[in-house]
C-alpha cells in the first residue's frame, strides 16, 4: 500500500499516511518553519534544509530534498 | 543521493531496491549496487505506520538501528533482529530482514540460539527494560557473562509501557507510577554495573535525543564481535508522561535534553545522568 504524500513547499514532502501529528518536527525545527494547522503540517517557507525534522521524525513522515 | 539512484534506475520504485528481482537486475547491470542501498531498504513499508503512540521514541530507535546496519553494509540476509514482548518488542516486525518475536523475557535466549545455529549471522536484539532486565534478567546475566556476539538495544522507558505503566526494575526511586502511587520504594537495577562486572564488556547509554551518539553506539556495538548492551533512554509519553511532568513528545525530548549530557570519554564508569560508551 502506498502512503499518501504531499509537497508542502520548498524541499519538504509530508507523508500524510504515516504522520501521527506528534509535533516533534515543529519543536525541533531551528528555523521555526513548520506548523500544525488543523490536521496538516504546513511550511512557512523558511526551510534551510538542515534535515533535523527528517532525522527526528519517529514515523518517517517528513522528507527533505537534499 | 537516494533520490538520484531511484530516478536513474527505476523511476517508479519508491523505497530503493529490495526484492530479489531488483537484486538480480542491479547486480547484472551494476555490480556495486549494494553500495547504494539506504536504511529504507531494511524497513517493511507495508506495515507502516507503526502501532506506537504519536512521538514515541521507539520509532526513532527503529530508524537509527536500520541506519547503523545499513552504514555497516551488512547484507540483508546476514542480519537477524530479535525482540521480546512489549511496545519496544514490536520493533522486530518492522524490519525487512529475518526477525523473531517470541516469548516475554526470552529475547536473549532466542538470539543466542540463532547465533549458535549460524555464526555468520549478525544478531541485533531490540527490546524493553521490562523484557530484558525484569522477566529476562537471568538471561542477561548469563548471555553477557558468556560474551555471545550480539548487539542488545534496550529501550529504557523506566516503565512497563504496553500493559499500562506499571513500575519496572529500572524505575527510579521515588517515581510515581500506576503501581507505585506514593513513589517507587526501591532502588533501580544497575544495568551498567551488571554488564561492566564482566571482564570483557561493552556498555553504552544513549538517548532518543542524542541521535549521532545513538547511531555511533549501535554501530560500535554491532561491530564489536562480542556481547554489547546499549541502553537507550526514551520516556513513555502516554502512560507515564503525566506523572513525570510532560504531556507530549517535544516535552519528552526536552526533558531528556535537559537531564542527560554526553560524556565523550568516561573513565571506567558513567554517572547517573551521563551518556557514553564504557568498553574494554
Ligand atoms: C509471561 C508474560 N508475563 C506478562 C506479560 C504481560 N506483559 C506484556 S508487555 C509487558 C511489559 C513490557 O515492558 P517493557 O519490556 O519495558 O516494554 P515497553 O512496553 O515498556 O516498551 C508485560 C508485563 C506477558 N505478555 N507475558
Ligand atoms: S505506551 Fe508508551 S512506550 Fe508504548 S508506544 Fe505508547 S508512548 Fe511508547
Ligand atoms: Mg519499558
């Protein structure tokens, strides 16, 4: 089964099908780029590609293009 | 890197190459293909999302164990992941390698059986504190004494997570849990002391916040060629967070960040709130 994916702007891909909205990415992002809006993760366009969100996500639910 | 390889060789393939057909295809056209494997090839994507609670650190350990195995370039057929019972014990089922999920507390006994049956295999045990130090404590004592080659990753949430948050052998004295409403009256088991009392030992303590340290510990543990024990601090959010004073995953990570510091060169012994590697 293929998980549902969504481009959320810049280099970020959010894998909706895996995300449990634990908000670790929102906390860990040093650029304060990510936000939870309703039931979705949104990007504010400030991503610096540091990949901390991808490294900390326990559910493989966010990917940063290198 | 991963994207490049996928788009160049098979644009429709999502998570790298894992099936037998792909292996034959790649080996024929490009003998060095396994250098391009990524940790994603070691995970069973059809079983995701996992059953763990939102933000639980066990998912982070799963990812870093897969990364460590991948970076050591161990072929999939040479790895066996063994788990006991508990939330942490579910890890084995998410690895796309041979795995064993058996009786509560018997992870080390099964792992030793696997290792003695086929010495070529690299055995990785991922299980909980209750499983390895509580009901399975006797196996830990003797498997570590016999120095059987395996890497044991103990996810220490200081609680029996799966059954609702009862006090476990690693619960710190005074901690309130479901079964110790007035604070645990006992001192916790000293895993470091138990492992390092063996003449030949490898003990590491890491956490789900200190990710580089976690990966390095697992890699060193796997490639040691003897018994290695890695304790990973990761608090249980759902069942003890409210009693420990945090309510979600970011606060749990913050608590670990505040409490624990990495000691890069411990002199024989780690302090209670230190992370590091103690080995001979
Ligand atoms: C023989 C046996 N006794 C008790 C249980 C109930 N049981 C299931 S999981 C568990 C505790 C697991 O704790 P731990 O190993 O710390 O894993 P965690 O859920 O905290 O990751 C217990 C007592 C069982 N399944 N089998
Ligand atoms: S009960 Fe606790 S240990 Fe188990 S998955 Fe949930 S947060 Fe993790
Ligand atoms: Mg536990």
